[in-house]
């Protein structure tokens, strides 16, 4: 028996073959509006951060509130945008990532809470040094991602930002995957992301020690960095 959602989509002449429930809801809303569901006016006020492989991030304003708009390149598929949104929403639910206000699969963007300072900018100002507190904040994020079955998969210092309350967040879930219950590695963020981040940090800032992150590595991983 068809669900009410499927019946509504068919009544609106929407081709639902291979479509997820989220995309189906989006297409139904779009059809009813006669245009994109994300039809609010967001005024760009500047560019944020560094250009990424998949697009750019802008500061935008709507009704006197400031947000971040992640604008993807045209080559980014709607399916992958939708997946990224769902992972970020899940992470934000646990206080690990900025909240998603809305997203648009047609115009390929995400509107989210605006964060304040990128960890990479702090690293550059301090010549690559990270305090014990900052390293512990990174470890806490990795441990909590593992706890909630989210494998981030992109250990880039650019993917860490502080909010207005000086709380560290992780961003950019473009490569993220769910951790399956029967997975051999139960804590892949701690198992792989710590090592990956240390490799990147040592490449960017040779000679700087990150002892609190380093302590989380196993013997074989420590040998990789030696």
C-alpha cells in the first residue's frame, strides 16, 4: 500500500523513482510553491574562509540576522548535498556543529549558523601551536562523533571553527559516513582522524609538538609519525 507521501507526489506528477523521503518532501514543497522552497532573500555581505574544492562560503543577512551560506559548485549532486545536510544536522543535534537553517538542492546551497574563528587562523597566528585545552576540544569532538556513529573522514584543520561562545565546532560533512554497528572499527574518528590531523599539522608546521593528540595514537601510528 502506498504511503500518503507517495500518493501526494504522484498527484503532483513528480517522478519519485529512486527518490528518498527527504527529497520527495522537498520536491512536493517545491511543486506547491511553484519555485524553490528556499525563497528567502539572503543578502551577501562578504566571503568567509578559504575557497573549497566544492564551493565557497559567504556571510549573508536575512531579517537582520547573519548566517553562513555554503554555495556549492554546479557539479555537486543534490544527493550529496542532502547527505551532507543530514550529517551536519545530526552532529548539530549533539552540539558538535552549527545548525542548518535551510538548504536548497536546486540552487545548491546550505544556510547555517555563522561561526566566528577558524582554528587554522589561530594556528597561523601562533606559529602552529595548540594549547592542551584546544587539543582536548578536538579529542572530545572525535570521541562524541564516534559515540553518535558519525565518521567525519576529513581531518583538516580548516574544518574546525569556534562559535561566538568560544566553543569548538566541526564543519564540512561532505565525506561523512555512518558507523555501522557491525563495523570492525568502532571508533574510526579516534582511530584515523587523530592520526590524519597530526600528519596534516606536522606537514604545515614542522617541528611543533602536539603531545595530547599524540598520546591518543597506538604504537604503530606513532611509528608512522616518527
